[in-house]
C-alpha cells in the first residue's frame, strides 16, 4: 500500500481542521418563534407541577431569591420574585394565549378590558381591576426563572435562563397618555411548550370555580398534566407545593372542599384522602372517563 507523503498528510490534517472550524462557526439553527396553536388554557407541565404558582392566602407575599421551587425530579426550577398565586397563573395563561398568534419576541398590544373579561368574568371592569392588573403585570415582568429539564438518567435535556435571564414577561411598556400596554414574551417559551409538554385546561370550567377555592384551580392544573385515569399525590408534598403554612388538619379540610368543587364541575369524577401502600396519607383523584 502506498504511504502518503508528509506533505500530503499535513494537507489532509489542515483540511480536517478547516472543516471543523467552519462547522463551529456556522450559525445555529434559528429558534422557532411561534407557539403551537391552542385555545386559552395552555401551560407548560413543568410549571404546573411546581410551586411557582400556588393557592396562597391574601396578604403580604413571600419574596423568593433564586429559590429552588418544589417540582418533580425531572426538573430543577429556580425563581426570583414574588410568590405567584392562581390569579397570576390565569394572567400568564392569558398572556401566552394572546401572544401565540404572532411571532414571539415581538411586542403584543394588550387590551385591558378584553384580558380582564377573559380571566375574571365574574367581576366588573373598573379602577380596582385596572390597578390589580398593573401591579401583577409589573410583578410578572420582574419574575425571573431558571429551568433545567432532565432526562430519565438524570442528565440535562435543556436549560432556560442559565446565563441569560428568562423573565415571565420579557418586556413591558405602558403609556400613561393612552393607558395602554404592550408586552413581549421571550421566544424561549417555545421550548417549554416543545414535545407537547404542556397541559390544556378546561377554561370555561376553571372560570366557574368559586372565588375562595383557589386550591381547586391548583388541582385542576395538576391533574391536567397527566392522562392517567387515577392520580395520587402525597399529602405532605402537596401541602408544601401549595405553599400552605397552616397545620395539616386545616390543609385536609381545605383540600376536601377543593375536591368537592372539582366534582361539582365534573373536572374529576371523585376524590378522597386515603392511605398509600406505605401507610402515608395521599390524595386520590379519579378523572372522568369518556363514554364508549
């Protein structure tokens, strides 16, 4: 076999290095900037399964600073900002819905009346609602996330907000002259919705949940993340995830009232607090099954 000359070998090595450098400098594949098409009620599963949004009581809110929120083992979620409640969750869902029909990373005009009617249909439109909206939009703009999704073997699937901050709302502008807003959603929201890793919540039924039963809204978001006909949740973990500070006895009472509300609306067919095979208290929820 003919042996290549030193000069030919050097030329071949140079060609390989040049090709590698060219590939490294190639522009990355453009990020898809459009969300999948869906009606209002969509939220990424990693957020629905975490303590980012919780049925907290009214009053002064806890402020998180790079806090590791409660989530499943397949996700690490750090959050900086005010603790978010279910009304904030409804607001986020609506902002995503109104932004989905255009390219993300571009400003979206916000119609205050239309948005409030969508998320608070039982309340009137007035100064109180506008002030609430202004406060919560500012809070969402300040909220910053870091999310790391993991594979079953524990390795990283993807990271969002690792070195470049990821805000719930990327940009927010308000004109005092016209009392109008525009907002921009980060294009990386698309990754959170990727591979159909999001829940579709029955919005009409959600809007019928009683005003004092936000825990039922949390459970609705949670059960929507799975199609399992029976879902079970450890009570201690559920209590921590819901940021519930009162004793377990009161938590169980509130949880039972929330389950009755889900049953009333047909979101679950039935639910009960029971003991697991390890003797630990857990919540069991049965989803309605389609008629054959």
